[in-house]
C-alpha cells in the first residue's frame, strides 16, 4: 500500500491479523526434505506434434439424386410442344406402331425443322430426360437425331440418338439434367443440315435419373464440341481403368463423383493426353488394398516372428503376401517394413496370423505388442493414377488407398500440377472398429522420365507405405559398348524400352555439372538374352565414358519442380529428391526422413542428385531417423544430403543449396545432415526440442547423429542466424564438422546459437540429482565415495552455487560442504574442499523438463555411470559425452513449500525474481512464493514478530508476495493456502520485520522494497496452523508480502 492509499481512507487504522495458532509453537521439529518422483527417467516420447486433418467427404449414399417430384411428360399434342419448319409445321402421323398418345410428328433431315418440348417443372432437382421413340426398325429413321437439353442455369447439352433402334415403342434415355422449377428449361430436336432419314418428334419425359458412365458423359461433351464437362454426382463402379486418352485439353468437373474400382489390383485412372484437367473426383477401391491388425506376440527364435491379430472388420486373406509394415500405434509412424516373408495362419477364423522369415530384420526387431501391422496382400505393382500426358492438372482430387503406388508420372513432357490433391487412407471397412492407417502400399507420388517436374501445392499426404514423393528420373543407363571405329556410336542399356529410357535429343550425364553428350539418333537393338533393353545411340561427341559406366539423362529427371504449402504426415521418407532445380517451401512435413536428397545408385534408380534447391519456411516434426541399412544408412537426419563416399562421383552431388527459415520440432536424432554438398547457405532456421527420444545411430557412413547439425564431405557451407532451443538427453553438441573432409565452413559457432543452454539454479537451494537411466540419486556413500543410491538418504542433497562465470557452478554437497571434483586424467569423481580449480567447476546443460547434462569445465566429460549400470551404490564418474540416459540427470530443487490446494491455482511456487518492489513482480489473482534460504543454521537468535528463534536452529525461509497488475487505486483480493515442509516458526509481516530480515535471509540477486507499507495492512489476514498458512490479502496500488520461517530438515 502507498501513503496515498492510506490517506484516502481517514479514520481507518491499518492493522495486522495473525491468528494465534502459530504462537503456540514452542519447539523446533525435524522434517524430511521433499523428494522428486521415484521415476525420473527420460520420457518415452515428446508431446505429439500437430497432425494434418483428413478432410475427405463420405461417399454418396445414393449413386444419383432421384427426381424430387412427379414425372413430367410433354407429348407432341400438348401445349408445351412447339415446332417449326421454316414456317411450315411438322407433319403428324399415326401410321407407325408404338407411338405415344394420338400420333407423332415428323420432319425430314436437312429440312432445318426444329421441335421443342417445354415442361412445366414443379420442383427443382435432377431428372432423367427421356425421348419416346415409336417403332423405327427398318423404317428409314434418322440415325443421329440431335436432342439439345437446355436445363438449369441456362446450360445446354446435345445428345445424339439413333432413332432406328426402337422396337414397339420405348423411352430412350438422353441423360441426367438439373431443372429449375417452372418453364425455363426445354428439350429441342433439330432436323439439321447433314443428317439423313426421317426425324421423329413424339414425347419427352422428365423422370427418374439413371447412371451414365463417365466415358459416355465425356463422349457426349466431346461430340458437342465442348472442352468442359460436368460429371453428374454419384458413385461409378467399374472394373476397367478410366482412360482419358481421347480427351486432350478437356476440363472435367467431377465434384461429388466417386470412381470405385472393383479390380483390387487395377489402375483406376490413366491420363495419356495433354492438357487434361480433372477437378473434384474421389477415387477409391471397392476392396481395401491391404489388411490390418495388431501385434499380439513377438518371438526372437529362428530369426524372429510375430503373431498378428487381424482387426475386426478387416479381411483375412487365404494366402497373405506382399509388403508388411509395423507401425507405432501412438505416433502412427513406421517401425519397419519388409517385402514378403512367411505367412502361416495359426487360426484364420480368429484372425491369428504368424509372420516370420522376413529378409529385413528391421521389421521384427522394432515390433512390439500392440503395434499396428499392415499387410499389402494385393499383389500389384500398378499405380492407382498414371499420368503420361503433359500439362495435366489434378485439382481437389482425392485418392483413398492404392494397391501399390498412388500416382506415377513416368513419361512425357511432365509439368503435372497437383492442387488440393489428397492421398489418404481408405474408409473403414464395414464392421471395422479402427481406422485404416496407410494410404498407398508403396510410394505416394513418383516422377520418373519426364522433362519438367511437377508443381504440387495445397495438398495432403498421409502415411504412404514408402516415400511420399520421389523423383528418381530415368534410372541408370549403362554404357554397354563403344564403337571402336566411331566412338560417337554407343550401345546403351535402359531400365525398360517404354518408360525409363532417354529419347533422341536428350543429354546424357553422369553427375550434375559433369561433361555431357546429346543423343542425335536412337534405335532399339533387340537382344532376347538381355532382361534390360539395349539401344544403339549416336552422340554429338565421342563418348566421354568407357564401357561399364552408368550415366543418366538430366533431361529426363523432372527438373524444375515445386513442392509448396503441403502437409505430409508420412511413415517413410517425406521427399526423396534426386532431381535438381527444386523448391520445397511452406510445408508441414514429418517422416522417417522429412527430406532426403540422394542419388541412390545402389538401388534401382540413378540420378545426378538434387542441386540448386531451396528448402525454406517448412515445419518439420518428430521424424525418427531411418535405421542403418533401411533406405540407405547414409541418409540420416530429418533433412539430409546423402553422405555416401562409395558413389564414385566427381565434384559434389548437391551444389547451390539454400536451407532457410525452417522450423525443426521434436526431431529424434540428427536434424540436418549436409554432405556431398557445395555452396550451401543455412540461415534463420530454428531447431526445437532436439534429441528428446533415442533414435538408432549405427550407419555405414559413420555419420555423427548425436549433433543437431552434421557437416561432412562438403565445401562452402555458411551458417547465420540459426538457433537451437533446448537440446535433449541424446544429443552431445550443436554442430559437428567432420575433420578433413569439409572445407570453407563459415559462420560457426555464432551462426548456430544455443538458447537456454544452462539450467536455472537457485543460489543456496538444495537439490537432488536423479540418474535418468537407473532412477538412483547422486550421493556420498558411507565411505565418502561419489555413487548413485536409492531414495531417502540425507547424503543425496546438493547446492549448485554460481562461480562468477556464466553457466558454470560449483556442485556443493549439502551435508559435508565439499564440492564435486573431477580427476584431470582419469574417470574418477570425488568430494574435496573447494579450492576454485577448473576440475571443481561444472556446466549444467538444460535438456528441458527438469533434465540436465553435467559437464566438467576442465575435462569436458559428462557426469554419469560407466555404461548402463543399475546397481545401487555403483560409482559415479566422468566419461566422454555420448548423449545417453546414464549421462542424463533429473534436477529437482527442494523448495520446501507447495500449494496446499494445487487445483485452486491461486498460489504459485517460483524461482526468485530480480525484484519484488511494488510494480516489478505483478500477476493478477495469484499469490507467488519463492525460497530464499533452505537449511540455513542460525548463527545467532532471530526475533520475528515477537517470536525468538534460537541460535543453531536450521530454518527454511520463504518470501510470499501479492501484487496486481497496474498501479491504479483499485481493490484486488488474493486468497490461497501454502503447505510448507516444516512447521511454521514465525512470520515477518510488518515492514520493520521484513526490512530487518532481508539482508540476512533475502535471496541473492533480488531487490527488496524499503517502503514503510510493504507488509500487511488492516484488511489482510494470515492464518497459520502447523505447516499450513492460509492467506487473504487485499492489494490496491502497491503490494503485500510476508516472510515465513519454518523448520528445515537436518542433513
């Protein structure tokens, strides 16, 4: 309170009400130090990262909308019928059988006559439009009568009808059309120029809708000369592929249309034509392309096996086969996969399937009970969507499941545009109780031998079984022979003779930036003994390569590509990049590797690898590293540039790389690997919560994965304005630059700033340090050795005292007063008197969530056990930092106080602030408390509030503070209860007592108020009972405070 506050209330005398229960305290009682939780191990996983929302419409419940009202029939004698023949009405007749009503009208082709039916529609909606045809067999009827339907929104569509096929009279279906209520729509028949035969006009009917195939609707629009067609909403089931080869340049609006393929191994959509646009179509399979279950048990015998219990509602195929993938049920990310294995039904009716004999040990080594398992039991290597045309657009197209790859763009000019595309898991099978987890069994999107890469934007990809996106290019091209007489003539072996091959006019090249040669002529050389395809090529220069060299075509790599503003929640790699000149910007990505730039000449693909790349403004989330031997052990890190030195390259695989303004969150291992790269700029990136969860480290390229960033085999890498906010227990250092393999590395260390490096410690506070691996505490044994011990011993409390050097502390044993001391040459750690030596100084690195790593200032080694030791009483030493749990400690301050009612949220225990002067430490509605002294032995008696605490008493001292935000004279009430570890001895509640005790008991570094009204006033209440203090404090423009003295435990 201020003097102004008091003078504003004349006649009111300030008072303090301290209820008498605490005055009865007569003796000092011992109390135990509060203990941290028994399980202080590293948490199993980081908090879940944001996940994309799957927003796919449900399939229509009815294949087509039904007509909303009664049918409408207009005959040629009704008022709604009119005709014209150059001023002469159509002739009428009843000579043919099968007519409707009293007669029918007719005119001759080429007469220019028209007839129009105008129905009076009662209800707006979709109708099937029908024309009545009398018997026309052998009667010389028109074979291409043109009926034009003018329906809702003044849209017109022309239907060509063969009037000679009707027998005995029948309704011929024209198509489904939407009519507005009223007489605005009509059907018109023209006996136009160019036709033959007699044109019949009898009756028109608006009745029930019928399903037309998509192809029929496309053909009708094409015949009418339209380049835009709207497909009627509904479910279209078909066994054959929807082939759009006859519709170049056509825009197909398929909003509300579902293409359901009944062939579970077939291709759903094929687009070989150029310039096609498909909008709004949803594609799925009638039979889900895989089955799904849970791991019920695992066995390590005979190479390992697991029993999978097929989940309710999923298929139990008689002969399971195909790709097997295990998934973490919580993270919904892969543990491992294998193509094939041995499948034996232990009980098919119960859905119990044993899987063993996998050629990939990673499948079974990571599996655990409860994991999700998918088995791609449909034998297929066919992609659901294949695009061979150039300049194709798929907009708002949804693909729900694929038996192999999702989409393949294999040949042609490329330049595919995906906008709002979704690759997501299929809908739940009937009766299923859990959602399918996987979308495509293999890659989501793959781009092979195309000249120009795709533009993919605003799209969603969820759990492809392998890479979500890859652009492997044309594949390896082997130089089989070079003509000795004319070295411009070479024999080349392609991957195949259709898709993965070069063409006349294409360049050949081994590595990006190398010498190249152009194919001027190319012909196939048949060789039935060779599984691959042999071609004889003429080059524009003598072959730069010898026999056996593998090259590729930079003109068939899908270069110049864009991947932006997409969301990838992937189980495999997010993007496998092998083509140059790419942009990866503004995406949300997570995967085994979010982005992997690699040539992979060891696999069935070969490319120059991706140079000239921009990777900017992406959010990259909790990506577990790929294990050694899977997806190439040299691709490590959330974003990686392949580190394989066995490629036989010349120069660098990835020149001119920009990695800018990306955010890496919760990455399990290495965040960024820069290898085989040149002229790389790494700027403005944020690395958050790295290495919180253990990830595999072994790899055949000796990549350091315990760093946030690793650089190797590279030149010209510059760092600027990057930050690392918290490094987890499995990290060792911010950046590793491999000695001897990288040159011209600039901007370090300042270009990668480590924030929150050191743990916040409170001067004079007692702490316990619990080993994250053993859950035992750092302690002094009975013999004086530094060991790890079980809970409950007074020898386990420590003080982390500042030394004057930022981030460096002395670790003082509370009971003895000695400090933790490292041996300069051995692994030993002992307790000795503090002489200020560097071996007695430690850096306490903050690993977040109360976890720390403790490094000796002199040796740089980490405090911990020698390996994964669980033994109570095992010695503690110092060892090279390894980023491991045995070198990770849970640091818990013994605060001596906590909220009596934590759920109330009205009291908060905090670290000492820099100031408690009124206005400096404000918070509405919360009483804040911090420890000033813990376990301090009084050298002399102390009198507080009329109570004298004897000399020698060990006390804890806490400061309790309330201050509302703002300095205006508005009343605010603070209430709350505090529970202290020891009994309350005295409370300093007056300004006099507070000022008198601040020097001896205040927190170092905290500025205290000297105002006469800093204590309690007339309307403040403090109620003390044993170890509980209840507070009701009223604050106007200043602050209220008390200092509480309690008993402290003996060491």
